[in-house]
């Protein structure tokens, strides 16, 4: 029990340090990131945690890469994918997508999990906000993941959209403006 609580505290400290760094930094890097490689790594993170208990798919239809901090975007995208694994019952589906969007492009994570009551949606990105304290503790969450996602997206000029329906699942969409996108580099499909 003590070891488990020590690990939990270490995760909270790590997440708080990440939030502090994000708040203190100026504009993120403006380097083009290969969307295929970035999203393939995110899928691997989700598959590692799932250990075959979920069907996880990745669809990339947008012909664009995103400009920004690879470390921060990977952290934000992985956080959403890992949350989907944590809150989707065994046998459920998780779909990761990089699609064109009227404003530019979007990374979307959809799951067939429990869903989130509508009255919680506006507060999900607040630090330490939890829909259910016991459910978060069981899954290993710190209550800071969606706050980190929000900060990363804000720094990249992007925004987070959340849709959820109880008993049907949730969709988290990171919408990036055109000025954060570049045409996919030749040969970056791997």
C-alpha cells in the first residue's frame, strides 16, 4: 500500500512539474512533426497499457503534419489515449484519428467507455477535478492529465472539444488551426 501511494505521489509531482513548465514557457517549438510517426507512437502507448484488452485503431486521413513541440504534443495526445484505455471496459473500442477539420486538422480520441455526465464536462480540464474520485484512484489518475492537455493545446493555438454520452462513450478532439499545419513531408508516412 505504501509503495502504491508513493508511486501515486511521484506521478502527481511529475504532472505538477509538467504543468509548471508549460505555464512558464513561451511559445512552443515551431518544428514540423511527422503526424504518422507521432500518432503511431501514441497508439503504441495505448496498446501497451491495454495489453490486448481493447480494440485500438488509428486512422490518418489529413495530409498534414503539425508544427510544435513533439514532447508536449506526444504527452497531450498520449494522455487522451491512455485515459480512453483506463475508462473503457475490457472488450471496448478506442479510435484514434487525424482528420481534416474546417479550421485545419484535428486529433480525435473516441471510446466506447462509460461516458461522462454532461454537468461534469465544463470542469474536466481543471486541476485535480475528478468525475469520480474512486474511479480515478483505481485507474492511477492524478487529476492533472486533462489540465496538461489543455495547456499544451493552448500553447499551440489549438483547443479541446469534449463530447460524451453516458453508457455510450466519449470523444476528445484537439482542433489545430491552419497556421499550425504544414503539408505532410514526402516519405513521412512511416
